[in-house]
C-alpha cells in the first residue's frame, strides 16, 4: 500500500536591523580657555539585540594658528568616562582645534553592517595675538597709515578697536584701519590699540610709536611783481638730501633745481596776469612739503609818438604827442 509521510514546518524570526548610525551633540561648540564638555550620544539603538552597539571616540588635535602655550595638555576623558563610553565627558585645555569622531560598530560583526561615523569640531579660544608693524619716520604734516596684524586664535568675534594717537590728528579712531594720521610738531609719540573680543569678553593691548621730524628748512620766496620779459630767481640754496620739483615748467630753466630762474612775458590787454608756481620739497619717502609763489606780470609800457618824423628849422619847435 501507499505510505503517507505527512508535513513538518518550523518558524524562524529574522531581524533586519538598522545599520549603525553615529549621532551626538556637544554641550558647547567652543570655549574661552579650558573647558569640560559633555557629549550626548544620540545614535539610533540597535533594533535586533538587547545588547547595545559598541562606541569608539577619537580626538585629533591641531593648532594651525599657533596659539597654544608650550607644554599645555590637550584633552582627556574625565568624570569616569573613557573612549568607549557611550556619552563621555572630555576636558579640553590647549587653545586650538579638536576634531572629534564617533564610530558606531555593530555588536555582532557577523551581520556585516558597515560602521557609522560622525565627525564634529570643537575650538578652544586663546588670547588674541596682535602686532602693529613698525611705522616709518615721517615729517611734520605728513601722514602715516597704521595697520594691525591680528591672529584670532579661534575667536568668533566680533572685535572692537580703540586707537589712541597722542598729539596726532585724529587723536583716536574706532576703525580697524584708522586711515591717515598726521602730527603738527616733531618728536616721538606713542600709539596704543586696544582690541576687544566680544565673544570672550576679553581685550588685548598693543603699543607702538612713531618718530616725527621737522620739515626741510627751505626757501621758496614771497609773492612778487615783475615786468614782462624780466627774469626772476625762485627758491634758495639747495639743502643736501632734499629733492626739489617745481610746476608748471612754463618759463623755468630747471624745474628740478632748488633755485630755478623763471622768465615770463605778458602782452595781453589786461593790466597784468598772475602765474602761480608750486614747489614740492621731498626728503625721504615720508617727508614732503608743498609751497607756492604768485608772480604778477605787467606788460611793458608801449610809447607811440606822433608825428613819427618831422622837419623843423633851427630855432623853431614841434609838438609831439
């Protein structure tokens, strides 16, 4: 006869788990100096096993702006936590940039899930570094243009500026670039800049100085009047190390001389005409003086006699007009 074997079955539950995903938050993103930061791991839980996934924390430190003090420690896990704690606490000390990575790995490597990785950055702000480059020696009434070089040391700002120029004009400025500053008297004058960092409520003070020398002692002459066709001597004796430049060149024998000769003519209908000459006297790159002289030129008198010729007898006279 026929033999019937019947049927057999088994039910197996297969869990398809979510792949590991790394997620975390920090109690702060930066600090003004050393700080302890708490990390909260918000990675999704493993849905297939009671055991949690494993966590690996790594920190990479660097200081591209060169703001850390030599010998300062960088970071450490604190409050009883380690690099494998789910939500650790870290102490950051040295100024610089800390790149924090969380790696989440499946509790069961045989499943074949890829690791989940998240990277974030934390900054420890250090005191600002500032420098005013050396200022050139300048003459009275000439301009300097102070600038400041700043290393932020990871500050997010904003920054405030307070310049003070003793005996200068202007006497102060709140701009990062204060522009032209001049001095009315010779001497050595202090310059101070206070930079305020609003993000950390701190300030840095930088000091510098500028030397102001007198203007070259030169002569250009007083305004004067000449007749058309006359020659006039301008300026005075040359001073060693001083460069002279006269303009316009009209009528001048040498515009680059300290004492040029000028010959001017005027035959127009007006009573006179006025020429203005400018002298720029330069001594070095930051020392110049500009002066001017006005020369009034009058036309020569024109005499016309009538009659142009006459014949008279001895002892008589003729009227000339």
